[in-house]
C-alpha cells in the first residue's frame, strides 16, 4: 500500500521557494556563492571575459571532493560602464552546488526520483490506497501557475509604452545588454525566457533563444527551426492558407472544430508554403504561385511574443528543459519550486508572464519578415554564422525599480551552461526511461556541448538492442539533434569517461558496430553537409552475442580477487602510499 502519500519534498531545507531573482541573489550571498564586482566593467566584451575565466576555475564539471571552486562564484556587476546604477548578474548557475541551491535540493538525482514517483506511481489496490492518492493529486494541482493582479506584480513597477500608444517611448538600448565575443554581430540578450502560445491548443511555451539587439525597438529571434516557438510560427503560416467554406459543409478531418463556422485548409497549399519557405525560415522561392489572399495574410500576420529577463532560478531553468509537448514550462517550474509560478497579464499582448521578473519585453513577430542575425560566439566554441531569422518588434517594456539584468556567456566548455546541461541530464533521465525503460543511465559530456555526444548504458536483452536504443533516442524530441550516440552495457559507468573510452576502444569492430543515419541536426552544427540537415552516428560498444553473429569467445575483464583486495585495504594505510 506504499507510494501514495505526498511527493518527496522539494527543497534542501529552505523554508520557501525563491520568490524572484532578488531572493535568489540574497541566498547566493548568504551561502558565500556571490562575488560583488564593484570595479567599473564594460558590458562590451569585458564582462564576458571575467565570467569566462570564472566559469573555468577548478577542473571541468566533475569536481573532486572538496574542490568547491569548480565553476567559480556567481558574479554581480555593480558598476557597469555606460549604464549608471545598473547591475548585471552572471554565472548564477555555474557550479554543481549552485544548481542544487537554485533547484532547492541536496541532490539532482532526488528530483529525478520525484519525477519517477509522479509518472510511475504504484497502482492502488484498495479503497484506502485510493484515498491516499488524493493528497498526491492535490499537490500536483498546486504546481499549476496562477495569475495575479497587475498591482501585485513587481514587473509592473515601471511601464514604458510606445509613443504611438501615448507613452514616453521604448528604448531597449538603455538595458546593459552584453556583447560577448569580438566577432559577434552586436549585443545579444542571452538569458531570456521567451513566451509564445500554441495557436490551436492555447498552451504557452517558454523557451530560451538568443536575441540580437538591432536597435531600441527590434531584436532578432533565434528560435531554431525545430524549436516549439518556431513551430508556433509555422502553424500560423499554415493557417494563412485556410479558406472559408459554406456553413454546414463537411469539415475535413485535419481541421480543428470551430463550431458552425467552418474553415478548411487546402492541404496542397499548406505543403507548398512549407516547401517554398523551407518551413518558414526563408523567403518564398516562388511567391507568384501563392494565392494573393494567402500572401496578404502572411504579410499582415503577426504572432505575439513576450520575453522575461531575470526570473527566479527555477523559472529560468525551466526554459531550457526538454519538456513533453503537452506540458507547460510554467508547470515544470512549479514542480521544481514546489509552489506555483505567479503570472501577470501583459500590457499590449495576450500572454501571461512571470509577475516578479526584472524585465518584461512585449511585442510581436511578423510572419513574413526575416532579417540577418549573427555571427554569435556560441557554446560549441565556434561562431555560428549569419542566417535569416524572425524579427521581434517591441511594443512595451515593463520592469522593476532598479532592475537587475541577468545574462550568461557561452563558449568553449566548461562554462555556466555546462552545469545547467548536467542538471537537465540528471533530472530528465526518468522521462527518457518512460519511453525506453531499458536505459540505465546517460551522460552528456559538456566537452561535446551536450547535443554532439550521448553515452547510454542499457540492460541489453536481445540482438540489435543497442541499435533500437539509438533510433529511439533520435526519435525523441530535442534528442533528435544528438550527433553521436554510444551504447554500452549496464556494468559500465557512463559518467566515467575513462571507462567508457576503454569499452569503446576494445569492444567494437568499426565496420560492424558503427551505423550512420541522416536527419535533422542542430542549427549550430557548422560541419553538417547542409544547414539543419546532416548525418548522425551510433556506436554499439556492448558485448556482442552469438545471436548477433559473434562466434568467438569473449574475454572477461580484469578484476582482482576480492580476498586480495580486502587484505590490501587493511594494509594500505600502514604501507603509507598516498
């Protein structure tokens, strides 16, 4: 009858979740994890250089026992050149300890255990078990975000509207936005929570996409082609092909119900507009072939967007998690915090945003507008080059009094995002196991910038099992971008890269055990044969079976006699070898 109480508690002893970024900064200060930088530092390159050096303190992301310096401290710049009174927070997630503090846990794996309890509860076998389920359901219900009044939202303390709307004007250039690398195309907002809405389901999405600042009212919107926000834009492009039909006419199977008013989509037109624009990422190759009504809808169409900068750490972190499509990131943030995220309605767009964020940018993206974005020094350690992306037009900026700007710098690992990526790896392992239960563990080495290499250990059960795992991962959401997948047996510690290297080097026949496939690749991949499309590699480093055609004897791995090990353990301190 066990397993039906409340979920294991979120938190590591903190009495309440962090209300906002300022609450989080106070905790960092109290924990000795914050360095206040009072010397004058320029947001053009200098802040990035300091943050880069700080992030690389210590040795990689596997800190040795007692090496608390790995990742360096969080940085609060209090004397920003050219921006009197401004403050900039960087490297807030840049160590294992701070990731645990951010998510209020003693262990990232304990959050994974909470997720397992949530998605794989024991089935109730009695009426009493069902009664015990009620607190669980009530607790899950408490994670859903709640909308509060504007008067109670700190992000509304100062409101800047456009001159055309009777305001005093909007000027994004007053924010201390960083330029992080010498060849960057300009300053970039690097830690935004970008909010969009699914036009069909109404579900909100929170993603993190860099934003190049073009001027005081516009930015680029670098949502990569396979990201959720980009799909929201494509859905609106597809909808531009819809045509009115007579009332009472049969509705096509693919058309969403709209009551008596019947709309239908010309499927051929939808296919055509996607093909001509390469999925909404390029100007139409033959606009003359597109119906005039559709072109007008595309040129006049807009998608509302809002951006939050400087939220509580769980909300910021939720923007990078590979959430299932039907789950809102606000709900994930509530789950991680153990308390709902408070939202407030925007001033000029129909979206809800974190009520206590430092900055809120409101605006829209025009369906038919693209602009050159980049270059940008990226987390691959290389520049991503210029490309065409949508343009974000700002209609309103709201912020707190004396706002704190939150930013990050990406580049050659390890950097701050390395720790964020490792947290994603640990926390969302259970979701991978929900689809592929034979997975024992995964490792996404930061040095391979996460999406370039995934090491997976499995409970191998049949011939070809490793290849099934490879294809399953490539079909799993954002894991489709994984350039290389290495599969090992369950007795290999995938977090020990030396052990993994030993297994791979010894256990494979390259021609037999390496497979290639073609498919979508990350937009940041500069080596692929085409932008966003290229090859991927899988390596089967498991022990080979006779059922897989391997008929030679397989040797045992070296292992000392346990009695000898115990004898030497007892002698070790006496011998005095350090």
